[in-house]
């Protein structure tokens, strides 16, 4: 390898010795220009590589930021949905509490309603001396029922209606000619609902089918 370098050097020197001073100067200028071009090319490549690396870093940062934003947005959406659910459940609980807070109080008031109704049923209406008492009882009963209705208490009086086990409590069954089976034929005690919720079933007597007689015997 040393021999080849020596030969190249000798060849270059021989070529230089064959040139005129002007040509030698021109060749040196060309060599310097080529070296500068090569240096600038190397520098430009390094600059481009550094910029590309910076671009890659920025793209990674952008991708990471976009992922973070997406995750945060999803978290916000889930949090909002959870808050909405809590708000809706709370509103439902408040509404139920408002509607049924009077359930125990209403049940107690129904005892007074029952007593007034029994008093009106049992009092001697033929006796004129009871006229004032009857009127007073009726007014008191009507006022009490009206007050209960204002707060959502509604009577269940199923006379002559089909028996409904969700609203009625059958106390007895009886054959009644001309009445379809499973019909309420008598109401022993009215039932009541509070805003659609049963707080006391109606106690009733229900009709039943007549026994089938075997006429083939």
C-alpha cells in the first residue's frame, strides 16, 4: 500500500512538473473548491440530519400530546356521564321522598276516615235529632278526604269491578246469581293509594262460580 501511495505521489509530482505555473495555480484553486464543496456537503448533511431528528422529536411529542388530550377528553366525558347519572338518581330519590314522605301520616289519617264512615253507616238517620250530627260528620269526612287528595291520597273502591290481587284483599268468596265469577260484590273497607303506590288494599268479598252439578248420575 505504501508503494502505491508513493507511486501516486510520484505520478502527481510528475504531472505537476509537466504543468505551467498558471496551470498549477488553477489546479490548486480547483482542488480547494472541491474540498470546500465536500465540506459544505458534509455540513449540510449534518444539518439536515439534526433537523430531521428534531422533526421526529416534535412529531413524537405531538403524537403523545394528542393521545393525552384524547384520554383526558374521554375522562371528561365519562365524568360528565357519571355526574349526570348521580344528578338523575338524586332527583329521583328526592321525588320519591317528596311523594311518599306522607305515607305513614296518611295511613294514620285513614283510621279517622274509617271511623267517620262507620259512624255515618251506624247512626240512625231516621232520627231527626241526629240531623245536625250527620251533617257535621259528613262535612268533616269530606274535608278530610279532600285534604288527603291534595297530597296524592286516592281511594280504591272496587265495587262491581273485577278482582285485582294487586289492589284488593279478598276476605271471603260467595256465589252470587247473575254475577260473573271473580267480581267484587262487596267492599268491607276501601283501599287507598299514595301517588300511585298502594298503602292499603281494599278488603272485599268476591263472587265465585257455582259448583258444577253432574246430571249424568
